[in-house]
C-alpha cells in the first residue's frame, strides 16, 4: 500500500509549486516521476529560496521542498528532436502533468490531442490559474493573484487590516493537492474502463472548493463572509486569547465546553449570565466575554492553560512558530520528515517533509533526494534505447 503507485510512470513538466507539489505526492506513493526541465535553467524554483548559495547552484530551497524522489531529464520542447523524445516517453508513461498557460502545449505540438495518439491510455493533467476554457483562461496567475481573486484575502485578517494574504502559498498548494487527487482517481478509473483522461485543474476553483463554509454562507444564507481576525465565526469563546505568557487558541464550541471554561478560569457565574448563557448571546457579546476570559488567563502561561483545558475536554493549543511546531514530540515521533545526507550538487544534508498521512501505521517516503538539473538524462534516454554517442550528440545540439 505504501508503494501503491510503484507501477506508474509520471512525466512532470511543471514548474515552481502547484505541479511539482502534485507530482511529489505521487512520488511519495512510489510513482516513477520523471521531471522534464528546460536545458540550462530548469524549474524556476531551483533559483528560489532563503539560501542564496543554493539558488546559485540551481538547488534552491523551494525546489528541494517539492522534488525529492524524482528523476531529472532536460529536454528542449521547442526542438523537433525534443518533441519526438517526449512522444517516445509518453508511450511508456501513465500520467503527464503540466502547468503551462492553456494553449502552450498545443502550440508546441505536444498537446493532449497529439499525445493521446501515442498513448490512448495517457492521463493528462493540466494545471492552470483559471482553467482550460473561459474568458480568463490565458491570464497569468500566481498564488497571490489567486488568493485575491478567490476571496481568500477578503476573509483573512481582522476588520481593521483585511484583506490579508495567507502566510504561505495556499492556492498553489490546494491546486497541487487537487491535481494529485484527480490523477489518483483517474488511475483508479482507468483500471476499470481502460481509458485515459484529460484533467483540467483550476487553481481558482480548487481554492473556492475548499472555502466551504464561507461560500455556503453566501450561497445558502445570503451572508457575505468577512474578515474575523482570530475569532471563530460560529462560536464564542472560540478564537485566540492572550495569556500570562503567549497566545492560546481555544475552541469552546459546545455548551458543556463553555461551562467547563467558566469553571476552569474561576468564573462559574458566567455560565448563567444572560449575556453569555446561550450560544447566540455569546456571539452577540463576544468582545466582553473575551475580555473577561483574558483577565483570568493572565494568571498563567499559555502552555499551562493548554494542559488544563484539554484535560477538561475543551480543545486548546498554543500558537506556535514553525520551528516550534516541527519540534513537537507528536510530530517528531511520527516520522514526518525525511533526511538525506550529502546531497549531490550541494554537498550538504537536506531535510524535507513527507505526506500528511500514514497507511497501516507507516508514512510514505521517497528514497532519493531532489535531483540536480539533468542528473538522470543519460539514464532515461538509455531506457528509450539511445546509445551513449546519440545522447552526447543531443547534448551538443542543445536538445537535452
């Protein structure tokens, strides 16, 4: 089960995040992912990240994060020989993933209609900002653009500072997850009916699809969602609270949980106070209730309150930094990270995160570190039957 895609070959023609993230999920499940990159430069992510030296080596942190477990083949798709080699690869592939603007692959002569002639069972996944059709299909789109266009920014932040960008590329990531899910479903379907498929992933729609409550409150209840800061829109006290040391997230969404909060903070009378006794009353008087709770929470640090509330059945957790989250014993003992020693091209150790799930108590993992640009070109072309001399000639011609 951990290597359930070990029989699957994926051609990864993607760049930066959404597509590479999708293919990285497939690699973790055992797929043979061949990352096809532009000769000389490769994936733009190779030059992105917080370490300038790695960027200069075309092994930027942004690339390392999404490309472990893949093999790198450089291929010039503007050259007729490069296109011919791609078509030969397609013959042995199960999946092709690309995130060019709609129409680019067709102009190159390697769009879905052409490639399925070489492999009718090919699952072709196209990821774009807005989708393969529609009036916005050819517009450029990056994560922050989609965050703004989807409404995510309009509901992020507090009323006094919204709209605000989510602190990581959430739209790119959701697009990648959607693509990986769709590819997996198409592979399962192909096992039943034997047919390939064209998958059209829109980052805009992928993001909107995950905004269930916000979108539904508008579609069903005609309530336009707005920024709530760190408060939960459905319940109070539920949000972020100041303590004697640090911030605490508290989610007393049920009546019995609210009553437990009142007992734990030494204010049992709040449970019967008409201003707070019922759910809607607590929402109507959220600010006052927050002030009263925080007055009590100042008596101890967030970590202590976290233990007290959770012990009483009230969900609570400290607001942590990324290093603090990764250092949690819960995360550490569940093998969430992979370690690669002395990675080729950078001569240093690399840590990456794995998938967000386990299967039968084990977490999927890749065995190979992120590849250097074109590291596996000769090997992959040899698998196609090319000789060493033929590969050298293609390299001299700038095809690979």
